[in-house]
C-alpha cells in the first residue's frame, strides 16, 4: 500500500478542506465586556502554523553561524511547545486522553462532512473552519450525490507536531497581565487507513472503492479556550504540506 496525498485522491475533496496594543492603563468596562463577548469564539486563524524543518548536516549545525542560528530557532520552537503543554497540563490535560478525544473528533468531522450534516458539524469546528467546510460540502454535492466513508481502527499513528498559546485578548485592551486568558492550539498528525466510495443520483459508483483501504496523512489543528468555562476542543484548521 502506498501513501496517498489527500490532495491527489478523490477522498481529498471532502476530508481535506482545508489556516497589541497593550497599555499600562486599566482596561475599561467596555474592553472587559468585549473580552467576555469573544471568550467563546476562536481567534480565527492558526497561530504560527506548523511547517517541517529542513534537515541540515551535523557540521553545518554546530560549526557555522547559520547553523547556530538555526539551532537557536529550533530550540525556541520546542520551548514554545513545551510551555504550551505545561500550561495545558494545569487544566488536567493528558496526552492519552486528548488523543482519544482527537481521533473521535477526526472521525466525527470526516463522517459529517461526507454526509453533509452541517448542523452537527457546527458544534465541532471553529467559526472560520465551519465556513470552509460548508464550501467543501457544496463542492462535494455538486459532483456526487452521496458518499460512503469510514476509518479503519485503530489509527496507524497520531503524534503532536506543535503546541501554541495565543493571547487573543491583548488585542482588545484586556489586562495584559492576565496570562490565563489564552487559547491553546495543538497541531496533530493523523496517519489512518480509510475507505471511500462516491455515488451519483442513480446510486452508481463514480469514484473510490469501499473495499480498498487508503493510507491517508492529515495534519489538523485543534483549539480550546483555557479561560471559558465549558470550553471544548474544536477543529480550527488543516495544514497542507
């Protein structure tokens, strides 16, 4: 079995839609109200989106100035992820539990997109991602009448590629010293085996084969507010490499 890019298979049409001014003055009542109003919403973008780092030779990394700068940058990137994970752990986060929740979201979102269930989908994704997926559903239904999709369990691999904190509320004048008012974004790589088949209005198979497993690699970004009671993980972006 070969690894199929989600850009180049029929499956990609619906599973791969798929990215302050801080002052010393005490925040005004209006600013605090604005902060409360947006506490349930997403920043609307992937903060510092993941991109693979090109390998460099050992000698260049340790014996050239450009290599030293690269090493410094790599360390900073890793420290940012470590800090975000440490912050998240204070809320009760564990990697094992999150992976279970993430793969469940992955299956649900793919299933809902395949079946065009926009109402249920809205609860699992951010506002901007919802708009993107609606367009994907529209594109899919213009080509195929119905779609069969499922995922072979367990997943082949899940791993965390990046973790970031985003202090969104600094941008609207909320207390810059309140470091708890942040969103966390976790970038995960999923390697899964999937089955897919598409049908026209007469029920005829026009794409895919549900008897064949396809190895699919996806990179999804999940987001959660750390300061809003009852906040849950939602899909906020997909990264295409």
